[in-house]
């Protein structure tokens, strides 16, 4: 009987670790959806990222997730091109909550198409997130963005053979290269 109990205990441990790994992967997916929502100007995808009752602090904005989402998209719509990158995630999982820290890099370009010497901005910082699994869906319940540096740069227009590279132009879910790549659904309020 002891052998059976040992096997059941090992099986239970494997199932717990599998569930933990799935949660960690779902949180990674959550953060990827954030970047994609901004880069493709996808409001519906952004609704899969922040809970409406989230506490958000970006410096220029402090308030609820519900009020932050339209303000953030207003900022993103005000530029011609944008690119967000989140990496080096460190997560501390506690059941249905997790503390997550990650590095972010983002670019903001004024024009929809490359323009020689057009000014653009690059930003480096950190996200300090608390995420919550509510009704089986992970979402951000608290975020603080910490800016390390922002710098202006000048774009170099691609010409010659490099000008033949595919260029993105105006992004939106209607863009021919856009793919949702998610089954995530909007997060429900508390």
C-alpha cells in the first residue's frame, strides 16, 4: 500500500507543477497581449489585459484600469508607429496572484512611414505588476511603470535595396498582417 501512496503523492506533485507551469505561461501570454494590443491599436485585446478595478500608476496617469485603457490608447493613436517589448520576466506565484517584474523597451515614431531624420523616442523601464486569476483568467490588477530613460533619436529612411523591406504603415486589427493569436476574452469586473 505504501508504494501506491508514494505513486499517488508523486502524481499529485506532477499535477501541481503542471498547473503552476500553465499559470506562469498564461502570465507570459498576458504580458505579450499588452504589447500587441498597443502595437496593433487593438482595444479589444487590451480588455484582456487590465481588470477595470486595477490600480495603475504610469506617472502621467494614476487611477483605475477602466479609466487607463482609453487614455493609453489615446496616447498610442497619437503617434504614427509604435513598438513595445517586454522581457526578462521574474514571477513570484502565490496561488491565484503573482508579483511580476519585467523590463520594457518601447519606441514611438511620429510618422506612419519612415522619414529620414524624423525624430522619434525610445523608452527604457520596468513594469512592477500584480496579476490576479479571476474566473480562470489572469489579468493585471496593479501596475507601476518605472521609467529608467527616454531618449530622442533620428530615424534613417530605408532606401535602395533596404527600401524594399516590408514596412508596417498604419496598424490596426484591420491591417492585412494582423492576426489575433489569442483565445483570450475580456476580463470581468470584480
